C-alpha cells in the first residue's frame, strides 16, 4: 500500500475524505448554487464571470457541480476550524493556507479558486485569494487582473501597502491579490525576508480572514518550498492515479514534518474506494 493510500486508509474513518470528481459538462453553473449578491457598499474591482470561469475549467459545471461544491464544503471545514477554532500549541499563521502540488496541472488553481468561493459563501467569513504563482499567474489572467499591481509589487516596493493591491470581487467576502508585475528575480523575492514579513502582516492584520495562496509546483520551483515554510496550513493537491508515487513521497519529504491535508483530485474511483479521497497527517 502506498503512502497516500495508507494515509487515506488511516483517516477514512475520521470522515476527512476529500474527493473531487472529474466532470466537465458546460453549463453556467454558479458555485454554491446561490444567487449572485452584489456588494452594495464599496467598490467592486472584479466582476466574476462565472460562465468564463466554467469554460476555462476553473469552476465545476453541469449536473455534478453541486456534488463538487459539496466536496469543497468538506474540504474547507477542517481548514476553517484549524484557522479559527482549534488553537494548537506552537501553531502559527493558521489562517494562511497554501494550495500546493508536486507537479503542474494537478489542480491547484482549480482547488484554490473553488475553495475561495466556497469559503466566501460562509456567513461572517472573508477569504483572500493570493495569486502566488507569479510565473504562471492563472488566477490573475482568468480574472483579467494580470496587469494590476499585486504580490510582486508588494515585494519590490516597501512603500506599497497590502491594502493598495487588494481587489474586491463582486462576491462581498472574496478579495484577490493578483500576482503583479513580472520580475526576473521572482523566485528569490518569494523566498526573501520581505515575503516573510508580508506573510506575517497578512496573518496578523487579517487574522479574521482565511488567506489562500495559489502557488507553483513544489518539485519544479524553489519558491514554492520557501512559501510552504511561511504557511500555517498546507493543502497538497494530488492528481489521483496520475502523480507518480515517488513525486508525492519527495514532496512530502520536502515539506517536512508537519500536518498536510491531501486532496485527491480528479478522482474516478467509486466512493467506497480508499483511493477516493484523503488526508495525510504527518506529525
Ligand atoms: N476536479 C477537477 N475536475 C475537472 N477539471 C479539473 C479538476 N481539477 C483540475 N481540473 C482541470 O485540470 C487542469 C489543470 O488544473 P489547474 O490549472 O488547476 O492545475 P494547477 O495545479 O494549478 O496547474 P499549474 O501547476 O500549471 O498551475 C485545468 O484545465 C482544470 O480545469
Ligand atoms: Mg495553477
């Protein structure tokens, strides 16, 4: 039995399975299925085009959309409770959550976007989605804010305030920090002390918010590993049946001795299968 399977097996009974099915039928489904509520007060910088998000494959659609949204509800619960309810000794910045994966195209951006929207539907919860994949700023591109100042600008210019790069979407509880201006030393900047200071400021100044980071693949970039050290929680997205076992093992090694939530993405196995979802606790 592989390490992921063992982990899944170990935690199945704890009801922490987080399966996501791979279903792609075009329809203008709105995540959460609820009505689109305009902010009313304040400026809206980004109008979420749900049809476009679905067409780009960033939100689920069709008859299975509700099921997938339900799966994201289950994923968000332990993250929210670790961030705001359980106060574990020695835990820091629990409201900073990195969405990671070993390799490209495992579903980090899909997971980050859907989790963000799902959390934003919670009463009294605000979510901030940071596009920290500055090499491939997928979130910024899809939301058409790739030319707006963002994380890279914060890293370069100490006079810029986080509030200056924070964009309000038309979901009142969902805010975005775009990737910002490209920089050839982006990797070094994301691994710098300035990045640590920004992470600390985000965690403390916005302590009532959950802050999700969409990032680059752990095994392909050094900055993703550095970012992981700054985060209170890690979600490792694994493309089920696709990501080689050794890649998952290596990633877990690099992430070190800490608790990691595993999301087995794009699952096709039946619900009863132990391959179907997962949670990996390393302590
Ligand atoms: N659960 C899912 N159901 C259907 N399609 C999915 C699912 N997860 C991801 N995808 C699709 O898989 C592709 C890759 O997903 P995504 O862009 O989120 O991966 P990524 O890990 O962010 O990749 P990269 O490392 O290149 O940024 C996208 O086309 C996305 O629409
Ligand atoms: Mg991505």
